[in-house]
């Protein structure tokens, strides 16, 4: 018998309400997905507001907004998981306003019932203003927009050229682990499976100082890219970009090669953008106009991927496709005598190392033969390719006092060594220099890494700091002057922001020839 107090249709509806999930916020306005990155434009002459909606999502999401143009007053942005566009705004207690700093702001929260985003043009805005902005949405607490975690890295400069590397954008996984009895050392020219998809990187180079010194949106990649000053400069420099692996433990990076267009003895500021992320700034200083009389830039050597700096070869000795540009050396144009020297050295070392029963006999709980070969490659490449440089303005001309915590406080022998014209070549295969140049000595830590990593039967040793090590190596850069205190040198345990150390800091100073 049906209850007389509740009509049947009403009872049926009540039962349905008891099992319905949380009501979903009405999808009003432009719908944006999770994840997504979209660009929008709002004009004060046609609209005073814009609305966007997100679909329901279980995990926490971050909604980020970046201004691409600086027309004041800026629109205000609000997010709500309860209110719709009819009630959203500064007077709605359920609306949360996004706060902005340096052109970027974001909101993080759960959107199990969806969410609404609203942009409101201020009442004081002129009638002919236009604002361009990006909205990025992704799961988790990390915003799509804003500064990248790590800065770019300077390879080096000449008078008119430069090499810059993006932060690592993808790690290398599933590296083969050699095992006995088929223990295989790393290849002379290692190859890696490229990423399936890479968000393109862009480089921005401007003379220092520039109008960006007072630019209010320096954390917004789209604002940076759309500046007229940036557009004009990038057309001048014509940088090329390629994905490379300089160090398998670090991962894939984008290498930017600026073949010409820079001015001698000039400070530059550098940013790298990847989609909505911006990395930098870092700084670099170009060499003097006569630098190419003695040295040329070398890069992209498959057997020495870490070598990307000037070497003591006069530009006149290298053929160039353009009469208006300074030549750049790569694996195809490197003189055969130099290439044969380093490749023979690496092959011979692999043969010697293979006489040890790698993978069967354990000589270290931390390292194996593959680690030994990799350490030797780093050392051999830096020694086989001497690095040309010039002192930065304001650099000391005498040795500086060590920052080592050692009980002995010797002076760090200066890492710059003048090499006169017609002196003996610093490495096999190189001709005697026709003009004088300055060499940046290799970091002695690269030699000591081989000693720590390789089997004892090799009998590897490095020069002694108290005797003659300073003639061939830069001392006291990472470790203490005598090598006894790891991290006790001039730079110590400083890093680039991601736990990896670098001999190049964000101000363009390169302390020794290393990585």
C-alpha cells in the first residue's frame, strides 16, 4: 500500500536525489581542458568580462594565468568551484582572486565539480585597450607558467658567436647495464633514443642593459617573446636549435648556436623559454674582435659531446660557407689530425680497460668499467681540446686566495695561461699557434675522477699540487687546493639550481675547463 502522506512521483524523485553525486558546476563560457594551454584576447571596447569553465577532475589542479601585454589597468581574474559567472567577482565570497607577480599568477585546488574562471576589465580602463593572456591548466601543484626550475647554461662565446644550452628537459632512462660475460663498454659515438615529443625551446638574447631591466612581466614567457625589441634582436642573431645529450646522467638539452650577429666586448642577457616556462636570465660577455685570429668555436662532436668552446685554431685555417662570418668547427670540419688523436686515445683506452674482467671482478662497490670509461672520456676530451679564453673585465691578474677550509691556505694558481705565438701545441694534432692566445686550464677534478673511478691496475695518477699540477690544471675550483677536501674549493658545492654543479655560473664566468 502506497503511503498516503507522500505522492508516488515525489517519493520516486526523493529516492533519486539520495544517490546522485555532488552537483556539477554548470559549464558556462569558453571550455578549457585539463591539461591545456590557451591564449585569449579581451578588448575593452567590446567586452568587460570573459568566462571560462573547467570540467570536473579528481586530482588537484593548478590554473595559471600569464599576461602577454602590459596595458594598465590589468584585468582581474577570479576562480570559483561553487559560483557561476552570474555571481563571480570581487563581491562573491566563493570567488578567489588570482594574485599576480611579475606577470604571472596561479590558483591551486580541487575541482571535483568543475570550476569557473572569470576575467574582469577594470572600470577605469580606456575604451580602446586590448589585453592578451594565456591560461594554463595542469594536474598537481606546479603551475604551467612562470620560471623554470633551472637556468640555461653558457657553453662559451667568441667575438660574434655563442653556444647556450637549455636546462635538461627529459632524463634518459633504461640505459643498458653491461654484465659479465658480455660486458660492453660505452660506444665511441654513443646514441640515445630521442624523446617522442619535445615542446620547442626558444632563446632570447638582448644587450645588457636593455629595456627588460624595468620590464614588469619578466616571468611571463609570452610577454617576453612578444616585445618588439626581442623580435628584432632574434632576427639578427638567427640562432639554430638542436636536441643533444652532453651527459647521459643529465639528460636531453637544446643546444642553441648563434653563428653571428653578436658584438665584440659586449655584455648580453640570455633567457630560454619552453612553451609557457621561462628560464634565466643568465649573462655572457663576448670576446675581443681579434679573438678569431687565434681561436674558433667547436661543437657537436659525437665522441666528445661536452666540448663546446673555442679551441686554438685560427679562423683562417677553416673553410667557411660565408665570407661574412667567422667559421665554426664541427665533426665534419674538424681537422683529421685532431679527430684521429682523440678517437685513437678513446679506442686504445677501451682496449686496455677490456683486459680487466669487467663485470666479474668487482674493484669498487660504487663504480664499474663503464663508469671508468666515461670518466676517462671527459678527461681526455678536455685535455685533447685546449680551451681559448680571455679574462673578463675586472678579473684579477694575480692568483687569488683559496676559499678552502684546509688547514693550509695556499693561493690558487691562476687558471689562465698565456700561450705565445709559435709555442709548442698544447695537444696532439694542433698546429703551433700563429698568434698568442690565453688558455683556460682543465679542472684537475676531471683527472682525479678517473683515479677514483677506474681499476687500480691502470695505475692512474694525477700531478701533485705541491709540485707541478698548476702548470697543466686549474686547482682549488671544486675541491680544496690539495684535493683532500671535496667541495672545499673556490666554488665548493655551488650548483646551477638542480643539484648539478657547473664550472659556468649565471654571470658568464667560466672557472676552469670542465663541466
